């Protein structure tokens, strides 16, 4: 079973539907026991980092997610959920993240050339920089759907894919059993569903 | 590189797609769910569902259809039509919409854009503007293009973007239905005014019209059309192939 962590941020309808479409058993939950019992965890999120991080802490689910990740359970953050995995964010102030992946969240305005629109919205090709089991069904040139104004900076060797938007922006990260996608696999058609499929097939790491 | 988006628009009334549709291999050609699946499988980058229902039952049916679609179509869904309050945003977002398009509702109450953007984020709020030239000036029209609001369109669009509209759909009433190409002059004026994504609507008659649009106005992010896709006059896969051949980034 896959636990989609429901900490009161955003709409989990599409994520739950996309797992259902690939025949995976997923449940949106805020129950720590269900999250602990799950084989895999999805950390979703939309909106502002500070607000989401606070809600995650207020519900105590931040500890649950960190503990389960430390036990080797496959965990994937999506969009803001990916950003929450990093150490900190500079979105409207300075906020602590979960620190499961090295790096900080910064505005894309700092790095992209002038004239490009913000947010980075639409379909963009994934450039795989490090092959991981998450991308086992991915083909060169496959596009996924992005909507974001902030990005994962200084993720260094945790970066597994980038997307070109004037510069190479972090599109996906991984550190052992912990994964993060800046894009929305649940909105990226068959390519996205295949990434979710691959996530469902990941083995737990000791 | 970010690709240029191709967006079919489905008008839905009482749970059925309006306008005759002619597709081989589609059992139920006026089922919004079936048509959405078809487009999704054939290269559409995004879908717009436009609710043109007047009755409360029709609205309920639309919401059910939207839920059904969002369960089986995994590309971004924008919903428009009858969006007048933040509660209307809530209603369609809960059914799986990703973005909500406002038109007359924002003209009646411009604060709607600000309120919705504050609650759901700019990326969620799409301004759809019906624009027509009146004595050489671009004017905003309301009520499906029937009523001249007297507002100057470029200023209105700028104001909406400032209030939090994250995307602008520019529908030229002058070129709509004429099928001789998008309204490049109007779109250029909008692109030079706002920095948010601009979606061109109204006037596409053939593949070449999209190529001309993206070549002449590199700032336009997407092209939207309805009947030419529904009637099979333009197949999205052919359009994408032609875009790629012409050096326009396209998702295939």
C-alpha cells in the first residue's frame, strides 16, 4: 500500500486517481499508523513552502516521514513535496526543510535569463543526469509537466534529472530510497504514469 | 526547452459535448469523458472544459463528468464557465481541475481574481478575455461576446495579471470562426503587456495557422481551438509533427 501524506495542503484527487489508474493501492491519509504500515510514501504539496512546512510540523507528520525514510522505505516528494525534502527554503523568508536531500529552495528568477516567464509552466523534456530505477521506463526526450517558481539549488550529486529553461533547473533528485520530482507525474500523461509505476516497483533499502 | 502547448476546448452542456463531432473509432462522440481520453492519447497538452450549462442540474452533471474525466485523463485540466465566486473555484478544483478560467465573473467582480489567487496560487487562475475591435480600439466583451463592456482590453488584461491571473487566454472575437488564422496583432499587444503565459484562441483553420502563430509571436505559449480538432480538420499528432519540422518545440 502507498500512503499519500495528507497534511492539509492541496488537492490529492489527481494523485490518488493516477495510482488507481496503474492498479496501485494508494490512500491519502494523515494517520501516522497507516503511513508507518505503508510500503511506500508520497509527499505531495502545492502552495508556499513556509506554510506547508509549518503544517507538516504541526501535524507531527514530519517526524513520521523522516523516520520511515531513515528505515529505507521508498519515499517520493512531488513538486512542493520535493522541495520540502531539501534542507531549507528561501521562499518568502527562510524556512527549515526535512533535510533528507542536500540543497536549498531558491527563486528561479535568480538563475534564468531575463525575458523568460515565471512560473516555469508547461511541458519540458527531462534530461537524465544519473540513471536510477525511477526512470527505467523513461525515453530520451520524454516531456513532463512543470508548474513552479522556485527550484532546488545546490543539490549537487542528488540531482538525477534536469529541465532546460535558459539554464538547467533541477527536475528530480534522489538520495538512496528518497526521491523527489519537481514536475507533476500525475499530470504528465503516460510518461508520468510510468514514473509512478517505477516508484511502485522500487525495493526498500536496508 | 519548454514546448508550445496545443489545447483542445470542449464546450459541455447538460453533460454532453456541444457541436457535432466526427471521429473514427469513438463510440460515443459527444461524451466529454471519451473525447478527453481520445485527445489525451493523441497528443493534446492540456484540455479546457467549458461549462455552458444554465441549469442547476446541468451544473451538477458537469461536475460529475469532470470528476469522471479527472479519474482517467492525466494531463492538466482547465475548467471555465459559470465561475463567479471562490466557492465555484473550490467546487471544480475538488473534482480534479488544475486551473480555473474566469471571464464574465471577473468582469462583474475583479476582486475574484485576487481572492482566488491568494487562496489557490496564481498558477491556478486563468483569465479568459473575449476581445473585439471597436472603432480601432480593443474592447472587452462579456456574456459570451455579446455585450461590450466598454473597457479597454489591454489595460483590463494588465490589471488582471497584476491581481494574480497566472495565464491569459486571448479570444479574438474578430477572428473567431473565420478560420483564417489567429489574431496576431491583438496577441502581440497582449504579449508586450504581460509577462505571464498567453494562450491564443480564435481563428485557427489549419495547421499552418499554428506555425505562423508560433513563428511570428515567440512569446505566445499555447494555441487553443475547438471545432477544427473536433471535426478532424486538424489532427493534433499531424500538427505536432509539423511544429517539430518547423523548429517549434513540441511535445510528442
